[in-house]
């Protein structure tokens, strides 16, 4: 009797047995064939009947076998058991992860299911900035399911894992132009539009707060300079982790304390960072928008509350999700999309008026006399 491996990185014993059974199905059996009895399979594989039944349950859940009561276990049609893998290295259970990540993942899965396809979401353990640092590993269960031929196609919501899929013989739609087919948000376009908004308002001294997917500091300052605007090196803060505690607050504090001269325009390139930045702006009693005009990235549907008047450059996560689902459908139909790389659009919402605190309070806790 074999013993379970002590290596936690390896699949459990019943998962290993499921892999062996799957190889046996593919090698010598066809859809509709009946498998040997549980006793015979246990002896053949050298495992207990309990472990074998767990392995069979894995294969049945994945649609590779059919367990018919009183009749036995049969090989299922493999095409019916495959699903679309929706993959992200981001830990979607982390409360600080952007609404954008959670909404896109949920909507892609919903749209794929509505198209009559099976879908499964694979969420990683990364948050914010360290998603790039953990880009060298795909979720463990995804790799196991690929070995089991359980995956029909992949939708990768990460832009930094493209190299890991290079040799996989599966249709893949990813985020970023390094994938054969992709859907992505052009962060540079958002930055350029935000600069244009502030320039049109007559703002001259611009500060920028963003994170790892945004342009580097020099590129950002060069862009500002090309528009006839000025910005100090210490006013451009990028490569931040929006999930780090108070990241936006701390960066605004540093910007505001950097010199006697203060910026008259501020661009925030992440809605999670904006929450902390806004609190820091209020703490310093900055006169917005008279002394400081603020432009922030905003995800439609996230319910962001702006405590002062600002301009929002809005991305629609549902549009991004629909683009992923549409491109995937074309790829699966062996009808390559005419556009291999889709850049999502954005909407400029000027002069967003803050919601009065009294209205927020009533929304959260209605008056006793109200129905």
C-alpha cells in the first residue's frame, strides 16, 4: 500500500490516483465502456477502496466518468466534461482587492455559463503589487486539471503570466498584447486623458499616484513635460501596492510634505488607492477643486463615494468581461477574431459632486419613521 506524500506542494493521494485512472481511461477505454469493479481497481492501483472512491468522485465531478447506481462506472464523453478555465493569480477573497478584479472574474464566468459552456474559476494567492512577483506560478489545481485534459480553453485575467502558457496546446485569451488574443485596459491612455483634463483646467503642477501597472516615474514625468506641465520627482508615486495598509494615504502625505510648493492637480490611477488618498486630502483641509483639482480612475458599479468634487475616468468592468467572453466564443468556433487585441474604452465623468454625509447616513440607517 503506497503512502501519501509528505510534500505539501504535491497533489493528495486520491488526486494522484485520479490522474492514473484518467490516463487509463484515455489509453485503453472509449466513451460508454464500463470500468472494472472498485475491488479490481483498488488491487490494480495498490490503494484502499476509500482512496479509490475519492479518486472516482474527482473524475465523476469533472465529468470524465458516469457512476450508474446498480450498474457500475462508465467512461463519459470527454467533450462534455471539459470546461473553460478562468484564471487569475489575484486572491479574490482579499477584501482590499479591487472591485474590478472581482467583477470581471464573476461576469466572465456568468457569461460563459449563459453561452452553454462549463466554467471554473481558479483564484491565486497574490494581492496588489506582489501579483507580478508571484507570476511565475499558476494555481496548482489548474495545472492538475490541464494534465487531466479537463480544460477546453483558458481565459487568463493576468498580464504577467503569458509566458507560462506559451507551450500549452489550448486556446487562450489573456490580458495584454503578449497573448495571441487579448483584452486589456490601456493605463497609458487613462493617464494621458487625465493629464488632458487637468491641462484644460489650467493646472500647471501635477502629482500622480499609481501602482505597478502604470508608467514608470521617468516616463510619466516625460509625458507631463511634453504637455508643457511641470512635476517634481517626489510628486510622482508609482509601483505602489494598493492592498497595502494606507498606501494612498502615506503617498499623499509625502507629496504634500515634499516642498512648500504644492501641486494644483492630482491624478490617482487606482480606485482602491483613491479611497486612502481622499482621506488624506480631507485631513489637510485642501480646498478641492479650487486649490487642487483631482482626477481619479473609477470602476463603474463599484459604488465609490467622492468626498469632494472631482473628475472620474471610468472603466466598465462588465464591458471588459463581455469582450473576454466574445473573443473566447470566436476562438472556440475556429473563427479567429479580426481584432486580436482589444483595448477597452473609458468614459470621462467631469465634476462628480460628492454625496452629502447626511444622505449617506440615511442610506445606511433610514429614519425610524420611514417605510
